[in-house]
C-alpha cells in the first residue's frame, strides 16, 4: 500500500504487488495507476513496481501501466537498491532487469535488520521460501519458486534480533512450514527448529502458521503438546473435507486421513487451537459435497476458520477443469459457509465465559469501559478474535484474564495476575 506523498514529492515510489488472485492484481493495478497519475502531475519522479505480479504478469503490467520506470520481481528483491541507484544516476529505464528462474533452488533472503511495521511485541519470522506442492488451484509455485529452507543459523539469528527489539511473540510463516528441511536435511525437521526457537531469551509465545496437512509429523505434534511457548496453536489450511474435491484439488489427502490427523492432534495436544481455511465453489463441487463441508464445520472440528470463494485463475491447473460453477452459486456458498462459521465460533466463545485465559496486550481499544485491546493464545493478529480488557496495560504485557462476557467475535475480560 502507499500514501500520497507530501511536498516537495517523492523521488521514487515503490509499489509492492500481489499476483495470487485476479482481485489482488486489479487492486495492485489501481494503486499503480494512482501513483502514475501523480507522476504525470510532477508530484512523483519515478515509479517502480515490485513483487509477485512482475514474474507472472509482466505483460499485463507493461500493457496496463506503461509509465512504470522499473519492474523488480519478488525473487529479485535484493536488487531493488541497484535499480533505484541506476534510476538516480542515469535516469534510464531499468525494465530489462533479469528475472530469476522460479524453478531454481536459490537461496532464501536474509531478513535481519529489516524495517518492521508490526508492533514491537510481535513479529513474523519466515523460515522458508517457495513451494513444491502442485495444488491445482494455486499459482504460488510459479510466482515464488521451488521450496528453499532458511538455514537454522539464519532463523535463530533473526529470532534473537527480533527478541532483542522487543518481540515477545514470534509468528512462524512460510508457503509450507511443515516442509522445512526436506530440501536441505532430506527430512522434515521443523520440530527441531521450533524447539531451538523456544530457547531464545525474551520469546514467550511461538505461533505456527501455514502447515500442510500431509506433512504434519508425530514429532511436531509431540512438540506442540509439551512446549508451552508453542501455544498449542497451528494454522493448517485444509481447503475441503470431501475426498473427491480434495482429489481434484490435488491436495494428497482424503476425508479419512484428515479426520484421523485431527483426532490424533486433539487427543495429544492439550487445548489445541486449530485454524484452517477452505475453498468453496471449486469446479465440480456438488450440493452434497458442499453440505458435507458445512457439516464438518458444524461439528466443531476447527476452532478458527475462513473461506475463499473459488477464483478461476488462468495460470492454475484448475482453470482447465470441467464443472465450473456460476459466480452467484459460489457467492451464495461462501455466504452460507461464513454465516455457519460465525454461529459455531460465537457458541464456542459463549462457553469461555467464566474461564481464565492467557492474553497478550495489543494496545488501546475504542471502548472507554474496556480501554485495553488484547489477544488470547488462540488468536493470531488481524485474522482471529480479540479481547477487551478493563484497566490500562502496556502493549506486550502477558496476563491471565477472566472472561466476563462474549460479544461474539470479541471477549470482555478482567485482567488478573501477570502470566508467562
């Protein structure tokens, strides 16, 4: 995102793009053209476009945004400073910058000394780049390249730097976090890295995102069960529950394997918090298959859920599938999913009234009676639920709080003693 530059204007505006879905590409183009309009007025000197669209949609950018001075792909982001220097020194266009082969097994960027835009008390920690899966609906491997693990030394160095800068919660991200180590160690070694991260001084919470269901190991489950800093939280996109839909998605899982995995995790991880996302309206999804998905949500297998309406991307394998559903049918299925999910979540939050939960303080809320905003262990920033606390508390403070009322998505709480 960008903001309108102030006088005397910016020398260069860099617009970072997303190319995953048509809607995100259009939003990126809208922002680019707004900046180009400022360039035409002389308020901006140069416009550079970076990110995911450059690799896969370079032709679209050149056609729809011809006034852009340079294009830098997501796999060449370390060359951005060279591009800016070239523009500054020569004024020549840098459109000819080479784009790295997305199929190459390159290195993973060093993210130390980065400018963080999150609050000081939490930070995202990327452990790998790229993806080797071939899900039929997904274009990420073509955009981000093949899977590459960061070295453990890199990960631990970044974690120590983030902790020294005030981060008490680390949120582990990747295109597939559970694939970690297969390219370098020739085995899945995510559990070993997480165990080392739990020893980093200053880190109190570790939240695991983007686990692939077929890659979850017994060693990872055991670590989630015994290591308190891991919160018992895992984000694991399942995408669907019907076996035939999963086959068409090329997910490598079935209804039975999914249910067995969830049963194993529930039985071994105390107070498991499981977040997942799903796709509704996938090509060929029948009414009965969609109802099967709704029943799965209704049964309470997932603690935090989201859904995407199917997007027919011309560079995804699913674009060639038969059985495409009308947009109004997809939209109606998405509406029904989200409505049911809201009912299930609200009922679960109602059951928390009277219990005591660990909370991390986020900052100020808009409620004068509950002026502090926080999150529970079961909630990731920006995508999950929030907690409203009585009294004033500093961001990053860990508390045990008693739930006095549920407002649906939000919980009203009274803070107790400090927590670890």
